[in-house]
């Protein structure tokens, strides 16, 4: 007979492996099923459903077994073997699910496939996981009080799950990838199987008492507490996502704290049982635990009302940085979860004891509790949260725990106090909406969606910003210039596009700018329905509208059969949970399958939100699919630089000029400054050879090894450089050969043009570097002192570079009256450098005519 410490270690290791699988498999299935809430919740429900089925059926099988220790060992072996088998099978099975769902599924079809597919794929492993705890309880049923087995084993198993979450998020998945992480978990299960077989495989089972009439009430309580407990977790995670950075680490911290509290609660219950002996009044203890849980839920909700302040105080007290930001998020989770989960862990242990005393097996208790948890996310997140909001739901969850008490106990003082607190909460309804409104601003719209809170904020100046979970990261009404350029740069590089696809909608300005072209069919895919609704406040209905599809972008490009001439991917924030999957080799390859012959794919990258290491991983992934890629700039902004990776080089110069000329005759390019032949090709900053050198030796971002998802949040939590510094870093490293980008010259005109474009590129880089040290001021004379010589040097290098010409022209005209000599000197120099441009000469004539 093994020592209790050995059994506890066994349960800890088994729990560790179980949470590793949950994280790995939900991430992998999310890639294939999509990240719509239907898919996300269906995978979670399928996982819980498998656990419940295993606890119920496999637990019963173990109970009838003569040697349950061997049954337990076989369960661990089953988990390990199925996990290893899924490593090669998951891509094939996941691809089949993608096809079965389709690009634009109906709600019923989507739910059925997203639930039944993962349920069946994971069932051998999840069913075995669900039966491990009942099996081990059966092993020790003869030798120990069942109360000890339930509380102690459950606590050890859950504590192992805590370590599994932490190790997966911070060590295994970032360093090794998902498949290797799953393989390590499988090895741990194999060790558990060997240990169990040798340590207690020959131990005979305790004789089972004859079945008697059993009340279903204990199981109903367990099911209800499973639903309410996981429902509270889902709700708080949604609230925290509005305060925290909503990265993979945010969810890991919340889940780890939730599990830790549950484990500690079970351990405390177990310790109380050992110290006090068998409790004489189970009903009274149940009442206290339910009341404590209800109060804990209210306290957790109350703590969240001060969540923003708490996060700032903790991060500031620790001096800032990556670790400080993570501790601040973990503190938020602790304030919300520790007290209620302590009560929940003890409550589950107690209700399991009551179920045993009523004649139910531990497997039945676990099955009921897990079955209730299966329905928590659909009920709380999908049905109630958008309808009621997070604030009122907190009060309802607290009151729901009290409804599990018998009516005769409702008059007890603690119960009445908890009920009064819950009702008071509902009457006051503390707001758990977090929206930052500037002074003089207002909220134009707010929707508490299933996956995110989406709002549109207008400031005192009339500028509108789109907020997702209180972060203005999806653009504003003042970014039309950049947003529209992100549409037209790739459209112009293509010779003759007829159909275009935009992945990500945001404000809708980018795809709507493309829809101005009446000869172009435009589709746009957006994950969040609330964003689609909010985009109408940025692009009014009379304006041209694309065909918008509410779907997951990854699944859409995999399941759709439509071919596109141009596909443009939006600025997905790389640190946000799920966004890293849109920068992988597999996704880029799926996009290539959607391109028509001669098609072009442009992936825009927000360098202001992206560290250089993550950029290298994305570039490596893009080059793995598009080895001829080039990089370009959307604008010359130093504070919000946007890079684009574009396939399809070398580009035909004559075709590009003809395409640009044709579009200039309409109004689609109005205000975009694409009014000469050098602006668009002049934005190219790197050719394929330069990009390969930049990403050499770097691990490409892949579905199995999503390095961006785990690396990019570090910049979000603790910026280590300015966007302009990162831009200058790549500008210094990257080069472009005109022949590589536009093909070998075929005539003297091509040779001359390529020489001019090379000079333009040099001038552009010098222009950006000159801007690094410029401090904008209102006084034109002070501005001239800063930019005069640097901009003239840029123009001498390339007279074609208009971005340096126009600022000097504006300053000179502003100085015409107060400093005519300075204005005359600047205009004379501009006219000499660019004699073909009439603006400087006309300004000089105007200046001479002044009295």
C-alpha cells in the first residue's frame, strides 16, 4: 500500500497533465473550428461533456472491477496513448471539421459540428480523465474514510492542474510548441500508469453495498454548483478582459487562481474533517458553505468595480515591467476568485460526501458536477450576459446559490444576510462596464457582446474611436488616410483586380474605401458581430459597402471555395488572445489557396504594437509561403508605423503606372496622395533577399508553435522601445533592389526609372531619420530652423520625393508676411531643386507681388 504522499503526488501529476491537454487541445481545435463564441464554448462544453461521461460510465466500470488499481493504470495509459495518437491525427480531423462547418454556417449546424466533433475526437482521453479520480477513490475505499479520499485527492488533483496551467503558458508551449507539450503530458500519464500498476494494481476492491433507493437531490445540487461555479469563472474572465491586456497570460493567470482557490478549499475541508472527525450536522455545514460562496461571489464582483485602480496601483508599486504587469493581472484574478473558489472547493467536497452518504459513487458526483459545468458557458455567456450585463449577473449568481438551500433554512440569520446583500446588489447594480471617455466626450454606442465589449467613443473634437474591451485599437474616424491606403496599396499593385477579400473589418473604412471601385467586388470577414454594427458609425450607409461576413477569418479562408485577386489582412493586434493564429505559416498557406492565378496577398502589421522578435517570426512564416515577398510602408508615420508584407513581386512597372493612371481619373484615390508615379513604389522598404536575411535562423510562427502569441504580449505589458525606434531599426537593416522588386530593366527608360526609384528610397529613409529629432511647434520660423537643412538634403538626393518638398513649401508660405526674406530663400531653393513643379515658382511670384 503506497503512502498518502505518493498517492497525492500521483494525483498532482495526473491533474498537471489533464490541464495541459485542455489548454493544448482547445487551442488546436480553435484553429480549425474558428474563434466565434459558438466554437469556443462548444469545445469547452465537449471537454466537460467527455469528463462527465467518463466519470459516470467509466467510474461505474471501475466500481465493479475486482482490482480498481489496474483499472486506474489502464485509464492513465489510455489518456497517454490517445494523446500521442492525436498529435499526427489532429490536423486531419480538424481539417474535416472545418469543411463540415463551412465558411458561413447556420447556427444549428455550427453548434452541432463544433460540439460533437471535439466530443468524439477527445472522448477516449476525456472519458478516461473523468474516471481517474473515482477510480483512485475506489482503490482506497476499503482502507480510508471516503471523506479523506474525496477531499484530499481532489485537492491534489486540482493543485496539479494549477501547475499545468502555469507550466503550459509560461514554459512548455512558448518554448516547445503544442505537440511537444502534449507529448510531455503523455509521458507523465505513462509514468502514472506504471506507478499505479506496481504500487496498488493488485489491491482488491472493497465490497460494494447493495444499491438502495437514492435521492437525486445531492446530484442536482452538485450539477447546479458546477453550473454556477464555471458560470462565475466565465463571467469574471469577461470582466477582467476589459481591464487587463487580454493575452494568453491573462487567461492563464485567471484560470490558475481559480483552480488554486478550488484546491485550497478542498484541502481546507479535508483538514477540517481530519481534525474534527465526522461532522454531525451535514445540512448545517452545507448551509454555511453555500452562504459563504454567495458572499464570496458578491465580494469578487465588488472587487472588480475597482479593478482598474487596483491594476494601476499594483503595477506602479512594483515599478512597472513585464513581471509587474503579470502580477497586477494575477492580483485582479485573486481578488475576484480566491474567496469564492475557496468556498466552492470546500462545497464540492462536502456535497460529494453527502452524495456518497446517500448511496452515490464519487463518479456519479463528479459526473453531475461536470455536466452542470458543461452548460455554464452557453447559459451565462451567450444567453444572459448580453441580455443583463455583468453587474446584475453577479447578484443573480449569488442568489442562485441560496436557492439551493431548503426553505426551512431560509430564516437563518446568515442566509437572510446573504439574501439581503444579493438583493441590494441587484438594486444598486454596480457597473462592471469599463469605458474610458475623454473630457467632453460621449459614448455613441456600447454592446456587451458574448466575446467582447464593443463601444464607439466620440471626443470633444468630434473624433470617433472604436474600442474593444476599452482599448482603442481598431482605428478611428481620423485615420481614413492610413486605412484607405491599406486598401489601395495592394489593389494598385495588382494589375486588374475584380474580386477582393478583407480579413478583419474594424471601423470598416478600409474595405469601404475599396468598395468605391464599382468594378471591384469586395467581401469583408469580421469575427465580432458587435464590430460590424459599430462600423456603421464610421461608414454611413449611403457610402459604398462591402459584403460583410460574420465569421472567423481563418476558418473562412479554409472552408470557402471563392477565389480572390487580392486578399488584404487587417492590423490584428498580435498580443491579443487568438490573434497570433492569423500570422502563422498554415494560415498564410490557406490564404494562398484562395488566391486566383496572379493573385496578391497583403498582410499589414502594426509595428507600433509589435516587437522585432515577433516581427521576425511573422516574416519567417510569410516567406515560407511567399518566398518572393516584399515589405512596404502604409504611411511615413513615426508614431504608428504600419508595415505590409506583399506577395507577387516582381511588379511590372508599366502595368503599375497604367493601373495608377486609370484610378486617378476617378475619385477612389481622392486625398490618398497617390498622385505621382513614385509614391506607391517608393513605399517599398525591403525585397525578399533582405527579408530572408532579417528572419534567418528565427523560428517561424506556426499553429503548433505560436511564438507570436507568447512573445508579443511582452511588449504590450512593458514597452521596451518606441515605435519609431523599431521602425528605424528595420529601415537600417532592410534594403531593396529595384531589379528584384520590378524585374530586370528591359529598356533605357526602365534603367532610368529604377535609378530614380533607388534614389527615392534613399531619400525616404533619410526623411524618416530626420523626423526622429523634430519637435513640432506652432511657430513656422522655429519649425524651419529644425527641418530646413535636413529636408533640402533629402530633396537633393531625390527631387522626386514630394513628402520633403511640401512641408518646406507650407512653411515658406506661412512666413511670407512675417519673414519674407526667409520665405524667398526657401522657395528659391525649392524651385531650383524641382524646376518641374510649379508650386514654388508660383509662390515666389505671389511673394514678389506683396507690398
